[in-house]
C-alpha cells in the first residue's frame, strides 16, 4: 500500500465516497433545471447562425422587430381611419344625391321635377285638345263652305 494511503481510515473513505455521491446526486437532480436555465439564457441572448442552422435572434432583437411592426401597423390604422372618414363623407354625398333624385322623381304635391314635368304634359295635352277642337271647327266651316258653294254655284250648261 502506498504510504499516502496508509493513514487513511475506512471512515474517511466512507465520508469521501458519501460526499461524492451526494454531489453527483445533487448535480443529477439539478441537471434538468440547469438545462432549462441554459435554454432560457440562450433564448434571451439569441444564437448566431451555424452551418445548416439559421440564427435565432434574442429577446431584445425580437422586441425591436415587434416594435417596428407595431409602428407600421399604427401608421396603417391611421391611414385606414382617414380612408374611412373620406369614404363616409363620399357616402353622405351619395345619400344626399339619392335623396334629391328620389324627391324629384316622385310626385310630392308640386315641388318635384316629376310634378313640374307632369304639369307641362297636362298643359300640352290641354293645348293639343284645344288645337284639335279648333281644327274640327275649321274643318266643319270648310265643309259648310264647300256645300254652300256646291249649292249656289252655276253649273255650266243649265
């Protein structure tokens, strides 16, 4: 036996073996937790690209990307709100035009274009009836004149 081990007792060996066993057991119990802690720090810090594996950005880089995307989305939302206001104004104008068109295309007691047109049509109808009556009267007078002339004209040979 080597002289360095001659002074070692069995109790001391048992204490050393027990201590090593406790340390190994503790490390084995803590290993999954330590692996998760390593994964957490890898996620926080990110990992550079390796051959065949793309880079994984860290939390701060992802937050910056998300912040930029959020700002872009805010600009798009503001533009959409402006477009919606413009569309609403155009829709209001269209509604006013439709309402005006409805007003003027239906009878409403004299104020619409429909009523004005109907009034003109009735006036033209009345004027036409008067002209037809006048033409009949003239035709009757002409027929009477022709009959008178036929009765009072000299016939050749009599």
